[in-house]
C-alpha cells in the first residue's frame, strides 16, 4: 500500500506509546476502542435474535427468489428524494485535507451522481455555522472538535478523508538546531535528541487558542522535556497563543515566537515556496512526535443531517472515494487544481501541481476504497481509527478540554457509514468505473 510510513524507529516509537494507551497492537483492540454497536443515525445496526437453522434456510431461499433491492438499481443521476434534494453545503477551510470536494465538483462528478456540492470558504473551522444549519458539512479531525462537544452534542464525524502525515516542527534557518543534521554529525539518536532538547529550553512555540497540545506534548516528552498543562510555569518551553490559525500563521511569518507546527498550507509555503526559500528548516521530523502523530482528518456533520439524508450521505462517500482515485492516478492534475484553490483562500502563492501533489501524496495519505477497510476500519490493526480516537480522547481528558463521561463512540460514526457504502454495489461500481480526463467540467466522463 502507498505511503505506509510506520517503519523502523517510527513503528517502534508508536508501538511503545500505544502499548501504554491502547494495549499491545498485536492483540485485539480493547473493548473501549471497538466500533459502536448502536448509533443514533440512520445507519443504526439493529441487533436481532439468531434464527433457527431451518428458518434461516427458508429465509435464504425466499431472498434468492426475490428481486434485487430497489436502491441497488437506482438511477444515480437523479437527485435523492430527501429534504435537501442532494444539495450539500460544504464549509471549506485553508487546508489540503478536504480539497477533493472542490476538485470533484470542478469535473462534474457531483452532477453525475445526482448531487450538488456548494463550496463555501472559511478561514477557520466553522463549527458555529454547522450547528446553526448554515452549512451541512465541514473539515475537522478526530480531536479538533473536543472543545465544542459540550455546546454541540449533535456533532458527528462521518468520513475519514485522509491521514495527516505533515507533523514537523519548523524553525528559522540559522537559529535552530536541526535534528537530522545533529544525528548525522553525532551518529547517535539519543545524543541528537539531547542536543535538540537543549536548544528548545526557554523557547516559544506558536499555538491556536482552543486547539489541544497533544502533538507538541508527544514531541517534548519523546526528547526528554517537561510538559505539564496544569503547571505551565514548570514546562521547559512556552506556548504563544493566537485567536485563530490565520493570526498564528501571520504572527510566526512576521517574526514572532521560535517554532511552528500547524496548518499544512503555511508549512508548505515556508518549506517549498520560492518566496521563502532557505528561510525555514525542519527542526524536528515526523518520527520524533511518536504516537501523537497518528491523526485522521475527517468530515463533520450534524446527527440530524445523517438521519434525514441517508442516500445523500452514501453518495457523498462515493464521490470522495472516486475523487481519491483521481489523486492516485493523476496527482499533478489534482495538485494543480488544489494549489490554485489553496492560493485563492489563503492569499498566498500557488505551489504548483508538482509540489502540491507531493504534499498531498507524501505528507498525507488518502486511502482508496480498496485499502480503507484494512487500514482504518479493522480492529486490532495499529492504524485502526478507534485506537487513534480513544488515545486522543484520553489525552483530551488529561488536558481538560474533554469532560469525563464523554465517549468517542457517540461522535465517531465513520465505520458504520463506510460499511453501509460497501453494501451498495451500485455505488461501489460507480466508484470503480473508468476515470475521465480529470480536467474541465466534464472531466469525470469515463474514458474506457
């Protein structure tokens, strides 16, 4: 499978940390991380009493004689007969994670399957607009919504879009120790970590208010520095907080604080754009963040939207997984589109098709339908989403932004909806149908 980065030292680091949080990854996932057995959405699984053997055989014979379910032969070009008629208002943020919605709409994919994707730009995650029904969907992640659960209990994550692999710590060139350089010079991992840790003492890390410090915590503790959110004065580093991600990006680029980790668009600009070439360096790479670096990005919706629009929900999943095939097969075409759209929303410079496609395929992993089941939805696997969420919620409780008694199973319904998608052979066939050229309003018309 493409982009599996848990190898070598990173795998050992993740296994070590997950052993504490989730039990041995070789064993079956603990009960607290299993997929929910019931849900308040339309995808609820109803448990039934087991049938007698003879009765089961009779039922199977009857089903064999019955015609295929009506929805298996549905005309996907016709909008579903639901409250919103196939319209999905998507709150898009300046991130690469949810750009496949815009790309899918640009090549006519939504119209082909009877949907209408309305892309509405925001500079930060619009939870308030989702709660007040101004939009139907937004980009989120499996810990991002922790701070709003109490005020917004109807929130649900229904789709995992990608695994974010862009966790790096950025510093200013000439002002920071670079771990990879220290490792090459010293030839010893512990010595290189110690040198990096010493360079961090007393320095400032930028941070958006309300966003958890889970990732920085993993890095600091992994290299031997003190992290104590209950007693910030005792910590070896300080956090400089900003009211929004946009303000944080501007502040750091303006010379404030010492280290940056956060928005991928901003990181890509610092590391890859011609305008800032040579000004910033990767002080700490992905592997130093340990298990905290396992993060899935998601699409968030309201529970009532799931319940009232089940056909629209399933077709939206089909769009996502078909669009992922375009990224896999035509990365530079998709990268060119995403680079331009990201530029328009952030006010920055497009990184072009090649660099943007590398960001999306090397710093992110967008699983195809054929890979998602094994990779994200198989209990017992290291990458099982339930393990990741359970660990995030545990960290959230320790840091005080997730209350005791709040359980992740009430908000994470991706596995239920993914399994429902697999049961819809018409949608699976549509996902796997030949691709189009990938460009222009009719770019999804099959070419085979």
